[in-house]
């Protein structure tokens, strides 16, 4: 069917696009305050970047990536997330040579072959933050603070911040062994995905949403009980900083996130009215990702926020701004002879920064006035035979109903004065 888009995609139509612009405006305002600069990476990357960066045992890599062979026989993938791409760009353009940490933000479409549902699409959009180069918990706290500030600026409430530590390569093997011991006699009850995760990455079992797996993972060991001294100190520092900033949080020892590159801090912000899929922000530290992508060992942390889900939350709380397609002047030419003068007037108005439109459908005067009302337009400039001959326009104030015959040359000045009052 050529009249419908691919499943899992959605057109952003006039009337809705203004809501996106509003959210993007808040993003840029908040990022400017926190001194994060925008990065725009390609929509597709070499597939290997995501295999190495995200992890081959993740659902994203195993089930959800849009991967294809291009005409040069190269395997490329539409980006399913943007952290690996940002790290690739960080290395390629030697951003590590500048002041550190490197603080980046992005807004753009991502692609995952997922089951479409409310606020969740196969082409979806994320706002993300990456801070690369700082090792301590202070940058973790800043990243979380930025996310909280973003939601605060939008006016969202009923949000819950969950945090956890997923350890590091030093302490995670101890936790891995404990998890395998816990799940060993439960393997047959787990879903096929979790059965394969048992050997490859048992932590991912805790992230499974299958009800049976959730039930049989109750009572599993907690990573926070296996942390090494460095990870424990880092996590304690993060909690201290969040408390100092007045940011409320809850510990969730089952929070592991769905990407293999996370180390130490993992966090999630949930909006409970969205139901089972309540997460609107997720992130964490990825101290091994830069090295995995070919760079020197470099710490990093970031988050991603699904814009569709944020808009859904704003709609539920009636927080979307009222937008009107109001214009300043509608120019109504009566007859073909008036078209050139009307177009000249519209051009002059627009060049003066005034929102203006004109009739392009050869409507009657009555139909044009009705159309101007629907916009709505503040003024209508009528051009009939007499006005055309005298180089004048009949300017009608649509709010008061008053009208005045004025010289064409005075129109821009009069409209500008009226807008200033």
C-alpha cells in the first residue's frame, strides 16, 4: 500500500510538529545552561561499531537492528542508539585533544525492529547526553541533574529516579558467578533468551520482562553486595551528591539496563502513568566503551530520552502548549488583475518580518474572508479594482471589524505599529 507508511513509523503532522519544536527548544535551553554542545552523527554506521559497542548478547543486536549490505559490499546499520556513534566521532575527530570532559548532546531518529506500541516506534527519536573524559561521580550527578532539570522545565511530575551500580570488570565476574549459581537449577523455567544469557551474560536475565523469568529471578543476588572498593566508593559518592542537590532517588538493585557497555552507575527515570513501559529516560556510565571502539581507556557517561514517550507524558498531564497557526495579514486579491499587487504586498510584509499569506485559489471575497477567519488572521488587506487603480488597500481589523483605506506604501508601517501596541 503506497498510502500508508511502514509499520512502526509515524508522520509528524502540522499541529503536532509544534509540540516537537517546543520540546526541542527546552532541550537546547537546558543543555546550554549545563554547557553541552550539539553533535549530529550519520543515521547509519558500520555494523561492527554496534556489535562491539552495544554488545552481541543484547536484544538490540540480536533482534532489533536494521542491517543491510550496501553497494560496496559493506555491512551498515541504521543507528539503534547514538552513544556508540558519539564515541566513534569523539575518536575520529580527536575531541580528546580539547578541554575535558567532552560534553555533547544530540536529538535525532533511531531505528529498532521492535513491536510498535504507545509511544514506541520502529523509527523513534531520542534526546541524548554524553560526557566523555571525567572519571568521578560528580559528572554522573551532573548528568542525572540535567535529566531532572529537563523534566522539571517541561512541568512533568509523578517521576521516579531509580539508580544502581552494575560494577566494573574487576567485581562483575564475582557477581556473574553468584548469578549463575542462583539460576542454575532454574534454567529450565526461563525463556529461551534467558537460557542463552545464562552463559553469555547472566545479568541480562534481570532485565527480562517475561513474567516467568521475573518470578524466578526474585531473590537473586544484588550487584551492590559484590562491588569492589572503587565501585562502592563511586556509588556512595553519587548518592551523596544527589542528596546534596536535593534530588530524590530510589535504589533498584535489579536495574541493569539493556546495553552491555554500562559500568558502575546505571539509572532510569520512570513516569508511572505510562504503564508497563514507564521508562522515559535511561542511562549510565560506560568506562570501557571508548577503548572497545579503538581509543585509549577513557571514562564516559550518558543518557537517552525517548521524545515520543515524553510527548505522551506531556499529553497525559495536559502540559503541551496551545499552538495556533495565527498570521498577521491575509491579502485578499479580487480578480486576476490584483494578483501581482497582492504578491508584491505579501513579499514586502514577509521581508519586514510579518507573517503573511494570500489567496492562491481564486476564491470569492466571501470565501476568502472565511478562510482568513480560520487561520486566524489579525488583518485582511483587500485589493479590488478601485484599490488596484489607486494603489491602495482596504485594511480590515478582524478583531474589531473596522476597516480603513490606506496607501499600499504605508501598509508595512501600519501593520508593524499595530503589532507593537
